């Protein structure tokens, strides 16, 4: 099976890739993320916060608020790994709180 990649630009103008394998992972393991490719693209371009992981400085977390569950504030987090000035999506899912780490950018 050919591993097709989708390409997006992030807030900082970097090219971010999303492989079909990672997209399938998100669809299968995080089915609450409906229309994941569109939401990932929107979150990468228009995040409310971008945080650098405490565990790995090459892993960045892009957050955008969404109302997914009634009366509960949620953020879609898109986790990317940066390599050679570009990035690739590791996963994406909804969270209630932001992870600790260095804030790279905030709206």
C-alpha cells in the first residue's frame, strides 16, 4: 500500500506532513475528531497556543479550542515532530487542559 502524504503549512510557514498511516491512527483511535485532516490544517494555521514539549524540544503541541462536548471546554491538540526545518503529524485528539512546557506562541 502506498503511503500518501498530505501537506499543510503551520503558523510559522513550515511544511507539515500527515501520512495516511497517521491519519488512519487518528480516525481509528480518536474517532471523536471528525474530519480530522481539515481540523488539523486549521489548528496548525490558526492555533490559540503552541507549546514545546518538556520531554522533547522537537515535539510541538498546537492547541485550538473547540466545543465538542456540551458545556465542556476542549482543545484539539495536534502533536508534531520537527526535523530539518519541517514537521510531521504524530497524532491529534481532544484534551481539557494544556500540557506543561515552553509557550512558543500564544494568540
